């Protein structure tokens, strides 16, 4: 399985038609969304997502979703796959917490340096 350019763009920039979908590149400032560290560029994020897909540290099944998690360069990342009749399809990916990870809440950015520091979850 590969991560398509469209999927990577969704994770980085989000959907123009729906501010609640995607957009995790630092500086996007989408409400309730987490953002990758400011030092992570598009290539770094893409390589990190591919690493999670290839060699996750944690795999959990919540069918029809399969959740993959891995720590990459101090950032814990979740990649969600959706099981369909055609196989597995990447559904979402985002940083959970780690050095430089922030979550946007009511126009403010909150740092998420450790587990369970997300707001509203």
C-alpha cells in the first residue's frame, strides 16, 4: 500500500470544502486540529507517515478502521486505515503529541508535549 499524493495533501493542507478535515502542517491553525512541529517540512512529514505505515509500533483494530501508531523523531503519529471490500485505504493521519506538536483551540495554540495533553479528547 502506498500513500497517495492526494492523501498527503489532505494531511498537510486539509480540505478547502471542509475545515474539519485534515490540515496538520504547522501554521494551518485549523480549529481542534493538531499540527506537526514547525521544524517539520512537507518532506519530513511525508517520510514520517510512510514510516508509520511500514513499521508501526502499535496496531489496533476498531473495524472497519485499523489504527497504526509510531514515534518518529520525538513525535507520536497516528495513521488510520479504513477496511473496504477493495482493501485498506488511508483515511487520516495526524500528530498525537510530542516535542513541537500543538493543538489549536479557540484561536490559541496549546503545546502537546506528552500523552493525554490533548484538549477535548
